[in-house]
C-alpha cells in the first residue's frame, strides 16, 4: 500500500530546483501518518520518517540542507547546484541568525568551499571547532582548520576533486580482515626463491591481464616496459603531472604518447555503422578545458589521502577510478588506472615488500562486475549530458557545463568492489602461484628420480601433461618424448597428477 509522504533533504532539493546530478544513494520522505520504515534496493536506500521530522518551512531550502547533512550524508554535487541558485543574502541572514550553530557553520563552510565565493560575513567569533564529516560515517583525512568558520575540514579532497566514501558495514568487515597482514603471513610460509619466482610471473600476468581488459595484445617491448614500470613503482615517489605523462608514454604505443593532458573532447563509444554519426556513446569524459584543474585537484587529493594514512584500498578506489573517469589522456587511461592501484598499494606498504597483487587478473575473470561498476557512473552521465553533438568524423562537442558531475563522485561501491578483488587476489592468484611453484619443484625432483632429463625437458613434460588433463598426448609422446619408455611416461604422468592437481 502506498503511503502519503513528502520528500525531504536531497530528494526535496533535487525536485525543488530541478537539479540534474548523479543520483544520491539515499532518499528521505516524511510520512503523513503511519510507522516509519526503511527500504533498500541494491545500493539505494529510501527512508520514511515520522511527522516530527517535518521541517518548519517545507519551502525553505536551508531547512532541507540541514536535514540532508544530518541524515542523508554528503552530496557535494547537489549542494553546489543548490548554492548557485540561492541568493547570498539568504545564506547570510540564515548564518547570522544562529552564529554558533554547528550545522549553520558547516553550511557556511561548504558554500564558500564549493562556490569559491565569500559571503559578506565576519569570521566566526568563537566556539569549538567542528569536524566537517563524522569519521564514524565517512572515511576522512587529517583535518585542515578553517579559522573563519571554526570548521575542521577532514574531507578526502578539495574543490576540484573531492571523492566521498562512506563507512558501510561491508567496508568495516573488510577492514577487520586485515588483508595486508594475511598476505604478509602467507609470504612468510615460503622461501625467498619461491617468492621471487612467483612475483616475476605475477608481474607479467598483471601486465598481460591489464592489456587484455582493453582487448589489446602488446608486443614484447611494451610488455617489458610495463613490467618494469610495475617493478619500479616504489621509485616514483610523489606523483606529479610529469610522472603521469611519463607513465602514459611507457604504457601506450609510441605513436599515441602524450606530452600534455588531452586538449580535445574524448569519449568511449561503439561504431554501429560506417559513418561516425551512428556511434553508440557509452561514456563522455570531462571537457578538455576542465581537465587541468581537475587533475591538479586529483593529485592534491591523492597526496592528502596518502599523508593522512587513509586505508590503501579506499585511496586505491577513489584515486584510480577517479582518474579513469577524468580520462586525462588520449590513450592508456584504463591501464594507468589499474597501474595506480598497484602504485598506491606499494607506496602505502599494503603489499608486502617486493610483491604484487595481480588485481587486473582478478578483474579479468569477472568483467561483467567491472563493467557494471563503471556503468553505474557512465550510463547516468549520458542522460545528464544531453547537450552534445557528434559529427561525421567522430568529433564530439559538449556544450553544457559538466565539471561537477566528475568532481564529487561517491566511490563507496568502488571501494567495496576493490576490497573484494584484493581478497580474491590474495586467496587465489597470489596463493595459488606460490603453491604452484612449490608443487612444481616437488614434481620436478620426483621426475628426475625416474629419468634424469634436462630441466627444459622436464618443464615441457609437466606443461604437456597439465594441458592434456593429466596425460601425455600420443602426438607429443611420439614427437618430443619418444626416448622414454611407456613405464617411465606412466610414472611421470602419475607424479604430475598427484602433485599438481590444482594447477
């Protein structure tokens, strides 16, 4: 049965000002009568409150902003849109009427933070400093103090790029697992030589998987350059614009190496007919004129999160996916986005020294989940950015202002996804590769007791048996291993089956 309810908070603000923004994860309503309740569908929440929560003035947007910040969390994109539509004097009168109110000072700070416009107000005269975000509800940075507002800004970013990540129950449980400790304890079970061999393989696996996600097959030179970049990630130090450009040059075909951020409008699309007019656009990146400032904000946000000791997986999700949505280069954005996860894990000490978590390999095994995650942002953007034109040569022009769609994305679902990938990577690819080497060495030694063959012959024998489900094919038996007796082959096949059944 449908109950009579009035939108409040962000739901009311969005309707009141016809705001076109990425959907907030939570909607709130005030019930006319009945018992309050909540609903959840996938990642979206709807909450129904009793009448006592009804704002004093349902038409006053400031009452809805108050409600939103108290109960609906933080949505900087919606707040920015509301602030640009409010007369400054309305905000000034509101703040003057309650100068010591914590919520009023938060609204004051957020207005000046988002609009870069100072209200005609004297600095706050006193009171205690208030954290902008509740650390129990959000992932936060070391606070930057604003004496003007008596606010401690502990957000993850800045005006140009400020990701939001909520402390969900899922993320809390992942943190409690202490995956970095599990990985370190796992490595301690193996000798140095085994770890070194496993890591060497995983560097190549990560490289090939990252290219395969983009449906590309790099030549040996590009493969080697990417592997070397992964190995030397901890030598990069603090990321800069120049460091990103150099990484892009390593990753892409030299013909598409950039010397600057892109100066054209790029997009991702599928061509459905010979002329570009019929391309199916799947994602529109920020306008080129917005990229330099947005990337400077991204770099500052990354540095702030790293220096504040934010959990590496949270940084990895916010920074790497934020990077791919900005899409600052002509080519290589996806591979750089996944490289950044590795870089952040290495620089923060989340990955055991000298090791690698092949995240791309895990992503590749379930591309549907990865694509769905990206589409959670890319598809809504297509509906929001309606004022664009694609010509016959494939040149896209965006006419409307779109920067705020990319600056303040909620990366909570991305963090949950990345944690899940890390968990799978540690307990599958990472662990399995270590076990594979141990079992391989054991099988090799036992085979040598049967026939003292050269190492390369033993390696090839094991590979052929594994590829043929535990038996040497008649063709390989005749062409490569004809010198072996049937008894020797059967004994060696048995050794491979018993020792490498999980390979």
